[in-house]
């Protein structure tokens, strides 16, 4: 029996979960579009002419909403796929160093190459993010391969910690070498922000991120089979090395694009899939689209709060996601220790 998915698995809605997440996302998008000085609220209170508000909203607010939607969905999808690939609910593109590697590659591009390529600098930035995430994910995967199950989590976390530390050191060196404009870019990327939401990069994301998401979605059935163990999956006809290469490639593409567009935004790829896995179970046919909806909703909501908590200043959205994800991660560790002692 072959477990290779040729045309992609069919989505089983199973009633309420996906519809609930979809409706919640639509409400959050409507709320975010309405709020703020350039939101649609200005149309209802008559503070500005309609044509002016619509022009500004379409040029600034709409691409920002789309960027938050894409980045949140892609980070959550990548986190879900990585958790399924490593059979570990704590696997995450950020914790495993993938986002840090992509961020370092983007920083290298900004400091050394961006000024020499003119209008192509944006696309080189995307390529740098993808290559950085791909190299790091392959390195972490190689270090974790063949480990005993009891040591797998420790190995992955140590590898991710080491890569993150090296990337942080490299970023500090690049910040020392950068000029004022480059330093501002590096600072913004390091904290994660959706302020660089212009139509050209958003259009690139709209083209490439659905490709990466579709690549992960086509492997959902194979990821389900992999949860039964390598021997069982291989006996069912699953090409495990091919599956691993595919998931790593599409995750690296998605995370690299996210970092190139919005910087390093942590914990979305861990928090959303892990919470939804507790609710919906481990089946990736349902978990992947649910995580994409949940990740998009979380990031759009966090970005709306980042714009409104301390006006006219704007908090980096990566700071807010870390404030949410950090305590959740600590709670997971404490919960795990209690279960181990019981």
C-alpha cells in the first residue's frame, strides 16, 4: 500500500472548528481594518473625506493587514509541519534556529549587498532569508537524526540554542559594521514588525507563501502516517527521506519569506499549533489549515494592539508575541515537570 499523496488530501471540515476559526479571523480583520487614524472608522465619524481615507487605507492599511495575515498563517503552518516531522509538539522554526538563521542571512544581505543591486535588493533579501532558513533547518535536522527518542528534544533545543546564539553574535557584529540606515533596518528586523508593508513585497509574499503553504498541505497525510513511527510508515510505503526533504524545503521557504518581510516574530509557530493540537488532535489534515487560521488571527490581533497600546508610538509586534509565547512556554515546561514527578 502506498501512502504517497499525489493530489493532496481532502479537507474534512468536521463541523465547527474550522468555521469557528474562520469567523473569528474575519471578525479580527474587520476590527483591525476599522480601528486607527487611517482605519475605516474615519469614514463613519467624518474626520476626513471619503476618497482620501480610502486611498490612504488601500495604500497603507490593506497591505499591512494582508502581510499580517500571510506571515501569521505561514509561521503557524511551518510550526505545525516541523512538529509533525520531528514528532515533537515543542518543535518550532524559532526554537530550532530557523528564523535566526534566516535573520542572519537577511542581515548579511542588508549590510554587504543591498546597496549594490538597486531595485533587485528586495528580491535578494527574500533569497537570503530562504537560504539562511534552509541551511539552518538542514543542520538541525542532521544533528537530531538518529538520536534516541528520549534525547531528541534535548538535542533539538541545544542545536537551536547554539544556532540562535551564533546568529545573535553575527547580528551584533553586523550592527557594529552597519551605517545608521542599515542599523535602523537591522533593529526593526530583530524585533519583528509589519511596518514595511508596501505593496511590492506584499505582492511577492502573496505569490510565494501560498506555494509554500500548499507544499506543506500536500504532505499532511504523510505527516499523519509518520506519527506511527518510521518502521510503520516505511512498511506502509512512505518515502520518509523524501518527506523530510519536502517539509524542510517548504518550511524554509515559508519562514525565510516571513523573516525577509517582517523580521523575527517568535512563538507564533509554537503557540498556535500546540494549543490547537490539544483541541483538535494530531491529524494534520485538520490541524494545518486550523493553525493557519489561528496564526493569522493571532498576528493580526497582536499588530492591532501594537499600533494602539502606546499611540503615537508603535510597539514591535514581535515583542507582543514573545510576551504571550514566553509565559506559555514556561507553563509547558512546568506542566511537563509535574507530569514527570507524578
